C-alpha cells in the first residue's frame, strides 16, 4: 500500500458502481481510484472520465494486475466468486456486493480464502451504515427496548410492476439462486442478524407474478424466480421475525425495519429526502411511534450525498478503508455474507419443499459443488 493512498480498483461499471461505489470512494481523501474494469469499455471510459480514473480495463484480472491494494466488486452475483477469489489470491482487500456468492459452497470458500489471505473482507450491506440505523443500533445497545422479542422487515418497490418491463438477469435462477428474496431479502436478513443474532430456522412462501417477460429484443423469456416472498424466522437470541419483500408492488412503501422488545420498540424507515432515513421510537405502549432526531455524528460526514445510495455507501466505504489502515473491525464481513447465504438457501429449500427449514441444513455442502470449486 502506498504510504499516502489506498490504491483502489473498481470492478463493474453499472448503475450501482456509478451511483454508490464511485461517489462514496471518490470523496475519501486517503483513497486513489486507479482503475475500473468492465467488458463494456465505453461505459467504463465514461465513468473513468467523470471520476478522474486513469486506467480502464475490459476484465478484472487486468485491474488486479495494475497494482491495487483493494477492490470493490459491483457486478452480477454469478461473477462474484471468480473475481473475489482472484483478488484474494493476490492478497487484495475486497468489498463485495451482496449476496456474497451464488451458493453456500462458494461463500464458505471465499470466507476461508479471506481468512487465509489476512485481508479486510467486507460485504456491501450498506443499509447498516445509514445514519438512522447507526443511531438505532446505539439505542438498542443502550437497552432502550430491553430484550428483543420480534423483528419486522419489509421492502416493497415497483421495479418490475409493469409486466412489459424487460426480463432482467436477476430473474434467472441459474445465475442468482432466487429472485426478490435474494435481491431485496439480503439486506433484511443482515439487518436482523446484526441486532438479533443468527437465524436458526425459517419457513417461506412466494409467488412468481409474471411467468414470462420480453427480453430487450422482444422475445419472451421464462421468469423462474420469486417476485413476492415472505418468511417467518426464529433467531438464536430468542426473537422471532416476519419478512416480506416484493419488486412488483404498485405502491412503493420502500424499506422499513422494526425491533420490538420488552420495554418498547424502535423503527427504521428509508426515505428519499435527506438524510434518506429516519428513526422512530415508542417506549410508551399507548402512543404511536414518534420520530427521533438523528445525531449529527452520523450525518456530518455524508452531508454532501444527493441520494440514499451514495449516503449509505459512504459510511461503509469509510469503514472499509479505515479497517485497511488498521482500525478495529466494524464492517460486515464475509462471515456475515456466508450466514446470509445460508438463510437464502434455506428460503429456497422451504419454497421448494413447503416446510420449515433449519439453518443447519443450509450449512451442509454438497461434495459435487465442492469438487467443482476445487475445495476438495
């Protein structure tokens, strides 16, 4: 690592890199973005020009070989394992978008590789770093609600409400392992785990609302993933949880997360206006939940952000780079990614077999997949 800067490579030049990763890392004084890689080099050059990045590549191997201390991975999930493992073999710090991998076996292998490499491994669970959620966690740690007995999470958007919206790569189970339960559910699983402990068992229900959608050329393609999904879960700390996610909601309620305890409740709601989220509280059971002012400690550093994506990612990016420089670990790591992956696998099993599933089942790896990954 340079004595003055962390040399960062960006893998992926899509919307998420443009709206979250690049704005966040470009504002950290100790970071120099030295390269961006994407097969769509025209798109990569456009972002390179906008963010002052000196080198553009058409593949991840070249950006790694260009001399980087760390990379962020913002590409479709079926590419995560290949890119993250290549970075880890070079001893490069990695921030990987969610979910960590396509399967539990891939996620477990990446966690083990990161541990052996001795690098900072970080998951893109950026909702943890919204100013309001940081304050909510502080309140929970102070005992504001007492012992937690229930978690409630929902994430509703109209992203694919229109049946004529073209088929998206997230609708291909072979590439993703699931639909909205993976795409939106990842964040809910992580927020819940961060306050209530690991999930021990769950039971899921889902629907595919539009079984076929046109591709960009107009040809109809099968949708083989869930578009609306809900699940019940039990946690190691004794709490229970209710989750519901949809990318086909006509009215976009957005994202809400609530924690109910013996002494009261706390809530977190994502908004579109600054600071893009709020904390709600109810200690008196006879009153509705009331807003709590967010402490400036959590907003001053991200006051420049013009979107929730940049705001939340900024907090995660600062923590990731601080840990590379030697700060104590606070960011969600590949361990958290693996636990999320196990829960996602359990959701898939529950949907297929119509039953409660223990997370111990989701921890069992198939020897065939291990051989495929070269673990055995």
